[in-house]
């Protein structure tokens, strides 16, 4: 059962800090549940989150939507195809090596960038994930704010070990401080099939050997990930879920009269945005692009909030400049420090509404060294969570909601 929280109690004191007991109760309750995408644990977590929203006076529904449960197996299969293409090229079957490498590269790009995901459609069975949707404010308002997090948890893997970046931060901190994005790891996955195709076309055995080595490495990494159990996911992404619930409690009956607010906890984000893609199909037709704003909270418990300038696994896509400036103003008005100038070579749920043309910001966090400790590791537990930055994320959402409410035209209740 959920820990009892009395919504009539004022959620913030003179400092404006969100009640840490509420944040802790959310994270500690859910981190004990294994929550791989499309699993029974993910469903259980969705039920508990929906119950919390309802008890706070935010009517909620749980939407069952189709989803594929993993990115590791389809991309691992494509990496195996790239390895076979490289071996074909080495054995003199140039046409097979070239075409096979190109098809594998195209399949990987399709899967990780929000395309039709043809490999999954051909070789995987669709299952079910759950999106929790809670709505408040004025349903007839001119503007809508949608705040997204996700409640599923990722599997771990050897590839997520942090020994190299920790050593670099300890011995060469100036290198980390100069970095404005994480390394483009997906480029290495794509390099295997690309080099297999190029080596076959150019009759270069050196390129073919490198392509084969990279493809084999990627295949082993994805098989490793696909066999792992879920991490606790306290930061990634129960910190975002806790911030959603805290923001709903903060707004409470004082939701802006001129704003419709939707809090949504997505499922299967760790299978590359499966839940929010289904949310887009169901809800985007009723959400006007010029009147709807998206805020995404993803891993907000590292200590220093970050508003991403851009993200994308293959090519970086800039987020809406005007909305980023508005969010930065809200942070400053609320005395919340937020780091700017960083970009992500991965993808969050924010990539989906952004791709559909909605003003979107993605809020993440880093520690004092600009690292993301415990990311996709079994040490991602509530004991290693910075609740101050989770509280700040919730307060930031409240500030954005009130600012948008002030900007909207008056609407009838």
C-alpha cells in the first residue's frame, strides 16, 4: 500500500522546499519492484502511481498500450547481421557484404531515432505497457502543460561501467568540465555495419576487420544487456515520478485557472520511448502544437539540474529556444540553479513531442563533476539520491505552470 500522505497539509515551508518525506516515500515504495519494460512489475508500479495521483485529487487513468519490451534484442540482431555482412565481405562476397552492412546500419538508425522500428515489427512480439495519466487545472483553458516522467527501469550491463569516466574526472577534471555532451556511443554501434558496407564496396580488408570487431563487440554488449534484471532505478527514473507527484501536490486546488495540466508517467521508456510513442498516437491529435508545452523530467536526482539544449543518438536536435528561455526565467525566479549548455547523445521521452513540433524541454541532472553516477547500475538506489534536486525539479514544474497560466487568456471554468 502507498504511504499515507495528507494532501491538506501544506507541502512547502517558507523556503518553498517540497516535502522530502513525500519524495522518499514514492521512491522507496517503487524501487523495490522490478520494473523492466512491459513486465508485471511495471504494471504494479503504474497502479501505485495512479493511486497516489487520485488521492491527491488528480483524477487518473491507466492506459494499456502496445509496446516492445527491449531495444537490446533487435539491435543485437542487427549487429549480428552486420557481423555476418563483414564476414561475407572478407570471404569475397562483396555485394552481400555491402547490402547487408547498409541494411543493418539503416535498421539501427530506424530503431534508435523513432522510426517505424521495422526490425522489432518483424522479429519481436508486442506486449503491453502502462501509461499513467492524471489531469487537473481547467480543461477548457487556452494552454496545456504536459509533464512527463517514466516509471519503468532499465537493465544493467557491462557497457554501463563507469571506471573510465570516474578515472578521467579524478585525474583530468578539466577534460570533463570542457565537455558539453556525453560520448556518442551509438555512433560506435553504427560504425560496425557502416564499415562492413564500406569495406565490402572498397575491397578493404582492414575496414572489414574493424567493422567485424565493432559489430561483434556490439552484439556481445546487447546480449549482456538483454539478459540482465532491472536496476532499482531510484534516480532513473523514480526521481522524475516523485517530482511529478510532488508537483501535483504543490499545485493541488491552486492549479492556474487558465491552464490545463497533465501529469503523465510513461511506461517502457527504457525500450526507447515506447510508452510516449503510444501516448502520441492517442493524445497528440487533441493537443494543438501552438498551445501545448511539454516538460520532461528524467534522472533529476544527481544534484545539479540541467536543461538540455539538444539531444539525439545519431544527430543532435535543438529544443525550442523560446521555451528554454521561459523555463530558465522560471528557475531564476524560484531561486533554482539550472545548468545550461549541455547536450545528450542519448534520447529521453522529450524526443517524441519535440519531433512532433511541440515546444519541449528535457530536465536531467549531473553531479558536481558533471557525471551521472550509478546510471543503469544496481547502485541506483534511494540511498544515493539527492532529494534536494528532486525537490527543485518539482518546484520548477510548479513555477512553469503558474507562468503559463499567467500568459494564457482567461478561460471559463
